[in-house]
C-alpha cells in the first residue's frame, strides 16, 4: 500500500535514497508514495537546482549524489586559542539555515571537544573539520597529543586503555576536577546521532539508542580523534538529553548514568569474577541511579552478579540500579543475587522460617 505523503517526507526519502546510492530512485520513490515517475523526477530536478544534490549522466542513466560542503583547518594549541572563536569563525558559517536545536547540539559538542584538546591533550596542534550535506553534519576534532585514553589510564592508575574507556563512558570523569566536571564527553555522545573516539589502539562509538561498539586495532594511533554526526532534520535537543540523565526535581543535575557492561569484558571472556564487577561499578556511587546495559552479554557468573546486586547494593543502598537488554540467563542470575540481598536484610527468625519452607538458601 502506498505511503501517505506528509510535508517534507518526500524530500527526506529522496535525499536518503541518494545518500545510500540507490540505483532506481525515481521508481522506488514512486512506488513507495503512489506517485508518478514524472512527479518524482521533477522533485529530483528541483533538489538539483537548489544545490542539495548533483546529477550526472543522461536521463535514462542519470546518477545522483549529495552535494557536500567541507572545510578543514589546523590551529596551534596555545593559551590564546579559544574554542568559541573557532566555532564562530570556522564552523558556524557553514551551518546557515540549520534548525536551532541542531545548531545548539553542534555548538555544544564542538566547543567541548576543542576545549578538551586545548586543556588536556598536551599536543602541539588541533585539526578541526566540518562536513555538511542535506542528510548529515559531521564535525571532527583531532589532536596530536598524548591520547585521551592513555592520559586517563596514567593519571588514574588504571589497568589499560580499555579500562579508561569504561570509566570515561560512565561520565563525571576528568583529570582536572578543579576546572572540569567530566560531563562533556558523556553528554556529547548522547546528543549526536553518532559519537566516536579514536585513541591509541581503540575505536569507540556510541549512538543515541544506547548502542556501543568497541573495536581494537594492533596499530597505535597518536593523539585523539573525535567524530560527531547528526542529521540536520533531527528533533533532538540538549535539554531533552540532559533531562534524561537527571532525577526528577534535581534541576538538571547529572544524577543518572548509563554503563555499557560489555566494556568490562576483554575479548571473548565471560563476566564471572568479582574483580570484573568491581571494575564495572567503580565510581558509580557518585550517581543516584545507574542503568546497566547488558547488550552483547550472553552470560554472567554468580560471583559477578552477587558483587553488583548484593554486595554493592548493600554498601550503597542510596543508589538505584536498573538494567536492560538482558537475556533469560542473565536475568536469572540478577534475580538470584537480588533474592539473596533481600534475604540478608531479613531478621534472623524470618530467614529461618523461609529456609524451613524450602524457598531459598544462602552460601
């Protein structure tokens, strides 16, 4: 059944089809919306005339590509370099016509990352670039410093760069607490459609649906690279994202964190030990609520679950733990640990009555 056409939907469909390299854009679009090929081809001509796309080839073999505006510049890192000035003079002119909410997101993420390079990288220069098309804005900030993960590892005496990435993903982590809150990377990674970090031999990507990827390369990369992408038509706002990680009535204070559990795992190992759990839960007592994301984690051990849902919870009863993306096996281990936690909190005579009824046991 043909789709009902809404304002702007046809253009968005066409632009995404062009971005994906569709071969028969007119035919696919005509069938999707119940339009004639002539009507679709007219709209393609309008988009070409307006500069959003480029057309090459004859009528029958015509190919379309997105028009892309790109700009790149390198700045020496010094006390005189100001991130707001780089934004205003270098990035902002290429984003004319972008909606205020997307413009605010771009300004927030770009200035935060340039400021990080200035204050933390210990590098000699930072390379900034912006790329804009009808369906994507990409901002890049690359420095030639010590590397963000290496610096966090050394300053906080962590095991390795992956451990540093785990800590960085939780938020409220900074090597300069007197001047920084440690919130910039956490919130920048949540407001963009895609946020990526390349540091050392690790490449980390986070998307707004809370999916995380961590790739490892044997080749070591100097410095830090940050890639931020967003659809110009996005309805997301910095206020909306800030509210998602704030407890009700906390005036938008950063009180809720999202922790990708899989970052506590190395290679194909299973999460079974208490030391793995302690690494995962380090510093999360700074938050009122901790959301544990078990994406990609198919099994956990009893000791791992017990350390989080009984031992940690007993030590920090003020912290609310939530979890999602769990399979039946993982959920079973979590419920077992919680049951033991509840049993531990019962008066002794209640525990004896429960035991005699055959409803549980202790270790």
